[in-house]
């Protein structure tokens, strides 16, 4: 499954996310060119900003049913100033929600090899016209195929497949398939694929809504209000269960964010009355403070069972990542990095980003004691169609 880390707060300097075809990390993001046309009156921004779509998936997803939620940037038509950067007053961050159901995923036995596939919907157009593209080798171009898709990898490098489905217009539908097992040919049918177009997801009365984590039908994130006369903007976390919104605001917090959710456990961070950034764990309505021992600031981003990941600043203002298991804290930093932030955890894998000695922001995967560094330089980007829609493969 693809992963893009695109932090909203901009504090860690990670301007370039990272992509990897893996079955685990739980969020992803694509930058789509500014002239892409969106349905239902959605507006794009100028080229220097582009339109950012960040689809997200939860750990409870199955092959049969998926709920997609994510974020996009749009132009606030109520303001007449030209957009110059994401933080400009006329750029609005919004969220969307949609569903895809795969009623009958057919797996065909070829050359005595079973294939398991996980499907992930990213975006779609109103006409729901699908044409399939597949890349079976990182050194070859994209090939347009019909349905069913005949995946014949031919070598071990293409056991992990990504299907990119364009819509015939400048919009894009991306469907991820992670195939594993054997080296023979594979045929996977997309019969009975039904799609519901995304609709806007907005916290009532607020200017911007940002989705940052989901589990089952529950979505967490944070919202920004409209600036007051002094330019101050209200920001607090939320939980949305598909019909009702709940504000998540620790006691005496000036600002807050909800960042991750697993079952009934929600993690995030808030600014207290002394302007100190602190992490929190919310379980069944009870807030537990998360302050890394000896730190001046703590932020929690991801949760998986009793494990929580995030980052903190030490007394020298160096940012380091942490893993909290139960009540035990462990810190870690990417080798040679000047700062490290852990953004997500699933199983035995931790993902995040770091800044190297040159000031460059890169991603990482930590599995046990094994580090993998991720950057644009070790990824291959290929155009899917002439509409300036891009995808990535490794």
C-alpha cells in the first residue's frame, strides 16, 4: 500500500513525503496538478500550490468494504486575493468521505500459486468510467489493460502491484492491489465493483477540517475556525462516527489536535495554558497526559493497541521520536539525523520522517532494528495519463 506523509503543521520541515508499496502504513497522499477539474464545484489552487488529495485508510479495512476519508485543499471563493501559499487566507483545507465495495473479488489459481489482493480506492469521477493501467516492472512503462486484469509479473520485482485506474477525464481513480505468493501468472477479476462518489466532510461552522486518522467508521482529526479580529484561529480535535461530531479538547487546552485512533484509544496533542505542547491519550472519555520524561514538548501521532508513537523535544530543543508501550518510554532517532518524528505504527513497523545533516527531509520505515530511508530520489514516478496525473512505483 502506498504511503505519503504530509504533516499539516509544517513544524518538521517535511516538504517531500514518501511513497512505498506496502500492505501496512495506513495513510497516503498524491499531489495533483492545479489544472485538474474536480466535480461538484470543487476548486483548485494556483500551480505553485497545486491541489493536494490525501486519502486515508483504517486498519479495520477488509477486501469486501472500504470507507475512504481524506483531505484536499481548495480555493475559498469568498476571498478575492490571489493564492500564494497553503497558509494564505484564501486557501481552505477540507475533508471528504466516500465508500467503495468489492462484492466479488475473484482469485484464480495459476501455476499452482494463490494470490491475495487488497483493493484501495483513492479517487473517482462522477461518470465512474474505469480504464485500468498496470506496471509490472519498475523499468517498464505503464500498460493499459481491460477487466479482468491479467497480472503476469515475470520476476520477483513485481510481486507488489499497483493498479492505477484513470477516468477518461483529467480526474483519477487509483486502486491499489497488493499481490503476494508465487511467481506465476495471476488473473484477478473486478466484477461487481460499486462506487459511491466522495462528499465533503466538514466540522459544522468551521473553515477547515483535517482528517488525520480513522478506525472502522470512526474518524479523528482537527478543525480550524475563522480568524478573529486579532487574527487568532481556533483549532481543536474531533471525533466523527459517521453521523455525529464530538469535540476533543483536553481540560485547559488552548489548542488541540486528534491525530490517531485505534479502537477506543485516541491520541493527539494540545497546547496548555502555559503554552506548552503536550501529548494525550483519550480512552473512554478519560484523558491521560503524555509527557516524555525530561522533555519540553511532546506530540503523539499514532497508536496501535497499547503502543503509541510520536516525537518530543529535549532540553537542547532536538526533536526525537518515541515509542510508548504501556507506561514504558523508548526514544529513537534515524542514524545521523538532526531530528526524527514517528508518525504512524502498525504491527512491528513504524513510519515517520527525519531531517538529515544537509537539512533535507526524508521518510523512514523502522522494522525492529532495521531502518529504511525513503526519498524522491529512490522512487520512480510515471505519468498515468496525459492529464498531468502522476503515480509512483518503486
